[in-house]
C-alpha cells in the first residue's frame, strides 16, 4: 500500500513538473508571438510608408515627363516630339526637311534614382545596334496592307 502511495505521489509530482514546464513553454511561445506581431505591425507600417513614397515619386515622374520637352536643354524642339509614355516616353524628329540630316530620336525621361526597365534597355540596345524598321501600311476600306520595300 505504501508502495502505491509513493508511486502515486511520484507520478503526481512528475505530472505537476511536466505541467509547470508546459506552462512555462506556452508562456515563452506566447511572448514570442506577441513580439513577432509587434515586429510585423512595424514592418507593415514601414512598407506602407515606403509604398506611399514610391507611389508619389512615380506619380511625380509621370506628371513631370509631360513638361520635360519645354525645359531648357531638351535636345529637340517640343513641337517635334510625340509623347508615347510607354515603353519609351518620346519619339522626336529633327531636320525632317533634309534628305541627309533627318533623324529620329527616342527619349526616355527619368527622375530621382529611377533606372531603365529591362524592356527599355532592350529597346535602347536595338536602336544602338541599328535594328530599326519602318513599315508603311495602306488602308482601303476595311483592309490593311503592309508595303515594306
């Protein structure tokens, strides 16, 4: 009988110890969760602030690029450029009355720390390597015909 009581007390003691250890582990994990939640909220707030800043910078860039042809040092007269917006901002034409000096210009406007996109880099490379094509398309009623000579 004493043996059963001693074993029972030992088992009860072990269960109390295990329960206390489990409670301590649960408390530790709850503290980690609270800390991670606070860190997450701070990161979300920082990301939102950064997103608003980047959005306003992008909007500023899209707005200002319409006025760039009227700024000093723009290489082509404003009346000789056409705004495209994407993927390149402007196409300009100079000396269109001359058979030998006529030139086509591709202009991309960037502000701040903006840089060329991969698509824009590919277009720049195609221009630099002379991979430029001109297509003349004639339209008759509802039919279009490409005349590449």
